[in-house]
C-alpha cells in the first residue's frame, strides 16, 4: 500500500513537472510559437509515447513468461498472452516506423530537436520507464531476500522498462544541452531521492525495531527486504541522475529550487514532523496518560519516527553542504525557502497556542474525553510549541537580519508579499469559519436553554483556532504596516521602463522591477553568447536615470546602456 501511494505520488510529480516544462516553453516562445507545427509535434510525440508504453507492457509480459511467471488466478491467461503478443508484434513495428520517421525529421530540420514538445516527450518517457524499472528492482530484491526466489514478473518489467529508459536516456544525453536537460535530470533526481529516503526509513526503522522489540516483528526479513529493495533502487537512480549529472549543472533558479526547497527544506520538514511525533509519544509515556500498558506497544512507531528524523537530517545536511556558498546568497529561491519553513513552523506554533486553550477549557469544564485525554492534549500543545517556535524564530530572525541590511529590496520582495498575504488569508478564513462554528454552538444552546459550561466545552476547538488566528494576524498586521512605511520612505525614482537584452533570466527582471519600480521587459539574444547578468552591475548601470526609458544590452564585451524615446 505504501509503495503504491509513493509511486502514485511520484507519477503525479512527473506529470506536473512535464506540464510545467510545456508552460515554461510556451511562455518563453510566446503565443506565436503555438502554430500548426507545434500541434503536429504534440500529436506525433503523444502517439510515440503511447506506443512505447504499450510495447514495454507487452514485452514485460512476454519476458516474464519466459522466466516462469504465471497469470494470477483471477486473470485470463490466454487473454493476457494474446494481448502481450498484439502489443509487441503490432506496436513494435509501428513504434519503430514512427521513430524512424521522427529521426529523419530531426536530421532534416534542427528545429525539431530544439522543440519543447520533443523535450517533454524525452523527459516523460524516460521518467515513466524509470519509475517502473525502479519498482521492478524493489520487487526483485524483496522476492530474492524474503523467499529466495526470482520474481519473474519483476524481472520482465526490469528488462522491458529498463531498456526503454536506457534508450531514451542516451537520446536525451545527445539531443539536450545542460539547460534543456535540467528538468529531466532534476525530476529523475527527485525520483531517486524519494525511493532512497523511503527505503532508508523502512530499513533503518525495521532494524531499530528488531533491536527494541524483536518479538513484535513477525517477518523481519520481509521488512528489511522491502526497505532494502527501495533503498537499492533509489540509490542507483540517485547516483545516475544527481551524483553524476544534475549536481554538476549550472546553478540556475530551477537547480537552486530543487536543492533548497526539496533537499534542504524537505529534509528539515521531514525531520521536524518525525521529531514532533517522537517527542509527543515520549512525553505521553512519562507525563501523560498512555493508552498502552507496555512500552513496546506504546512506542510502536517510535523506530520509524527515529529513522525518519535521521534520514531527514541526513538529506538536509547533504544538500546544505552541496549548496555551499549559494546557501548564503540572498536569492529569491532562498527567500522562498526561509518564508516557507517559517510559515510551516509558525502554523505549528500557533496550533500549539490554540491547543493550550483547548486543554485549559477541557480541564475547567465537565465532559467526557473522546480521543486524547486533557493531559495528552496539553502535551500535544507543548510539543507543537517546543518544535515549532525555535524553527520559526531561527528562520524569522534570518529574515529580519536581511530586512535590516537591505530594507527597500526585502520589504518589496515578491516572496515576502505573498507570505504576508497568504498568512492573512489563511488566518482570516480560519477565523471566519471558527467564529461561525462558535456562533452556531452558542445560539443552538441558547435556543434550547442549555447555555452553560458544556457550551464552552463544545466550542473549545473553534475558540482555539480563533485565538491562534487572531495572534498570527495581529503580529503580521504590524509587520505589514511597518513594511508599507519602509517601502514608502525608501522609494527612489527609477527609470520609467527598462528593456534587458541578453541571457534569459526572469529572476533578474523581477529583481529590477522590485528595485526600481520600472516596467521591465526581458529579450533573449540568440545572435551571440552574452555574458551572465550581474545584479549589482545592472542596478549600477540603471541608476541615475529617473523617468527615462532605457535599453541595457549584454554581449561578450559587457553591458551597454542606451537611453531611448518610445514612439508615441
């Protein structure tokens, strides 16, 4: 079940990544790029993708049968064989013919190779086959260690889907440069990381369980085999995609987003959530009301929680080390990471404040505890505060230091504005819903002439949400007013409009707009290889031209600024 959920999640991420690639390509090319040729390519590569999948399914079935696989009791064996033969004998010639014609098109027209649709096809086909092949590796290891036998079905899948992945990996390596290959390599790295971390948690958690409560594990080899298979598959994919390829890519926004948000942020959040669960179970056992009589039963999930803490901390530490000096740079990706983690930790701390109120109301009013007892509720609040408050304060303090160092740029940053607006929105919606529930409970008991302590107890969760939302809104309302005053005081007159002609760097365009308040357009040069934009040099070049229209170009020699007069 867990493996199925993980595979479904990874498949969804791959589809979303491919869609994001299409949208990004369409935005870069503009509306004029969607023409008849693009529509033809979409149908061409969609059919080719579908044929590749069909052939891989049929070939996996046939190879599995050759290795001794048998149909399940509820399946029609002759139908499965006929379907596999049709998929291979009909689908393979069609796929080969379409692939041959596609290759001829690529040789005749370089625009075919440069097409974003071709990039999406390569990425989606390679990653689809990669996920299925990785699952097959896990099945082979599990069956070999648990039963000492060969899983013929998994072996057939590994042969068929592995061949499909390898072929498209080679094509992608030859056809895509580092910029266009980045989505493929980063999404593949994500697949490997997800498999490897899940396998590490399962393997390490099962091992700790065997040390802690060996009699409670009925099939220890099965647990170790399942986790070990996932770990092996994930490590193989991660080494191929990240360690030998993606880690050497240019440090562009998408690379930094993967390393910061998924690597550093994801690892940190994973460790925090698991540590919270573990801390709460310890507090309940020693200070609260444990529901289980024995430590082995009470700490049933403690081994997995501890394994998740270790794994999350390892992922966080590794990606922090890989980032190195980039982690210290004040980029928009870093802002997203800091505000995201601060927001998550703030929600946890605010939930702790609300849960304290819930526990106090439970202790002061009569009623029957359903679920957690009052003491356990209070310990849950303490856990949320102990875990959430330090994490929020650490990241929020870094944000405050950055604001103090460069207030005008920081308070106008898009990420900060979104953070404040989202917090206000979430807190406002939660407060409105909680207030409606409080009013409904109050008037219901008022109409029934049953107002009393029981009414207050019935409203405890809504009141907790209301208090937590009010605290978050009050603090960040003060921050919002302070930001507005800082932005007004620090506003300087900049150019009326700026056209940047050079490398494609949307983050720089947003930074220039935030720093100058100008209308900014970014045009990518294709006639030369321009130098990379430098934020300090660009802002220096644009300074001292209030109300003017500027064009800044970049080529091998450097930057050139022109003052222009737009046609009226």
